[in-house]
């Protein structure tokens, strides 16, 4: 059985959990608390020397880290990754966008606010994340005005990857009322069979 080391408050972990539920893949979820340093333990570092979650244990001694790599692995040979070469590349394009143009702003603002309680010494950093976050959301909004999902009209791992932190962006100070197409997209994802909520 697959094992996943993660924390359901983390968008990167939640996206893996969500795909597992959509695909009805049996697995064992092993909770680790980042703030308590559980990902820095000697035992965990032997599994992932980078000390980060989520971490997928495929078999004894066989591990895969990085959330979007895990999504790609789990979704192989399913409808969550297109067979068409260009459509598959477009899914990858959104996965890279999520990691470089979205998460560094939206996820970090949420982390500073939700996990750290918006301390005074991180306030300027928190505020500095909003321009980049809104730029990412605006790009998604433009795409979703003409498509039901980010790549065509069926859900892919691109949607799962970007849904994870987008739907809780308000916890980082982002006003989601400005993005009606994104809000409609949230509902389409939440109506998928197997959907589960993020721990909040």
C-alpha cells in the first residue's frame, strides 16, 4: 500500500490527498507536523534528505518527493493527464506556473498569516506577496473565463495543483470575490466525485 507523509493544512500535501481520493487509490496517510520539526527528524531525513512533505512511499526504500512530481506519478495512465502531447505539455506549463508564479506569493502569504500569526517582523514580506499573487490569480481568471478547467474542459492535475492554494487564498489576505471565473471553477472541482475538504 502507498504511504503518504503529509499535513492536511498544507496545500502541497492536500493536492496529493485530493488526487488520491479522486482516483480512489488506497493509501495510508501519515501526519507530520512541520512546526514541531517532525520533518527534520533523523528518521524522516533518511526518507527525504530535503526534509519536506509531502513524501510518497511507493514501496520500502522507494520514495518520491515534490508535490507536482507525485501528482504526475499518481495520474499516469488516467484521465487526469492528457494523452495528447501538446495538451500534456500545457498541463506541465500550469504545474510550473503553480510552483514559480503562484505558490511563492499565495502560499507564502497564507503561511505568514495562518501558521505564524502575521508577526510584525514579517508584515512587510506578507504585503509584498500580494501583487504577485493577484497577478497569478488574474492569469488564471483569464484562462477560466473561456475554459471550464485550466486545460480544456476536463479536470487534470493542473487544476488540482492550483486549486489547493487558490481556494484558501483568502487566508493569505487575497479577496477572491474579484475572481468570479475562479470561484465557478472551485465549484466544478468541489462537485467531482471523491472530493474532500482541506483541513482549515
